[in-house]
């Protein structure tokens, strides 16, 4: 009996993922056409995705629940990508930093419209707000830890305020990803990676290298 239950749960999870991906593909297209997430009704989503409202409600409570289901996966993917940044140390070059930040941007870029919609939904959906706040707090904490380690290791200016700087860099990047990466082609993405690298390198690492 337990094996049958697990199989049933696995089938339901797979079906939920399939439904979610079909709906989100519709949402992404509408967002790319200039609509906001708040304007997109469930009726419109399910109609464009070729399914019924009842199917939607079998798997999701509301539009916010749809975003929450997706956000957990992409948050993990981004967290994995950003670990390369935390490996930057006194021996690392600007090119090393660029490669680390490029990995983050490449992962984020295809999801920029949905990420922007998720952060917009956080204004009125408590569950989404809790998820985005937790992600931003974790990102800021990781960067703060890296800055402090760099100050201790002598490759980041000890005069910089770790908590405040981590918060600024984290929120600046998040907003820029939503606005600048949205709709960017491959050439634009590479130019934005270069700009992002310049900001981070000159803020955190360049002063100690010049010394």
C-alpha cells in the first residue's frame, strides 16, 4: 500500500508540474506583450493553456499559489548559481568575478518577466511576500558574510559597511535584473554582465588591488 501511495503522489506532482509549466508559458507570453500579472485573470490563463478552471483549482488555490509553486524551484537554481561568487578571494581576477556573475545572470535572464511578476505580487499576496523576503534576506546575508570574509582576508576594503553594502548591492541587482534583463538579447546580456561586473569589482575588490 505505501508504494502505491507514493506512486500516486508522484503522478500527481508530475501532473501539477505539467499544468504549472503550461500556465506559466501563457503568463510569460502575456507579460512579454506588456500586460501586468494583476491584469491576467485565471479564466484567461486556463483558456489560453487549453484547460478548464476546475483543473486549475485542483492543483492551485489562486494565481499567487501558481507563482509560489514556481518560485521554490527557481530560487534553488539561482542559489546554486550564485555560489561561484562566494568563492572569489585574494587570488581571483576580475575575469573570475565576471564568470561567476555571468552564471547568475544566465540563470536569471530567461525568468526575468516571471521574477518581476512575483515581486509585484508580493505587494498583495502574503505567501509570495514571505518567499521573496526570505530569498532577499538570504542573498543579502550571504553577500554580507562574503564581504566580512573578504575584509578579514584583506581583499575587500575594511572600511566598507558589510550589512548596508550587502543590502544595497542585493536589491540593486534584483531590480536591475527585472528591468534591464527583461527582453534583452544575447548581446545585451553580455553587456549587462560586463556592467554588473564593473560595479561589483570596483565597489568591493578593486580598491585593495590598487593598494
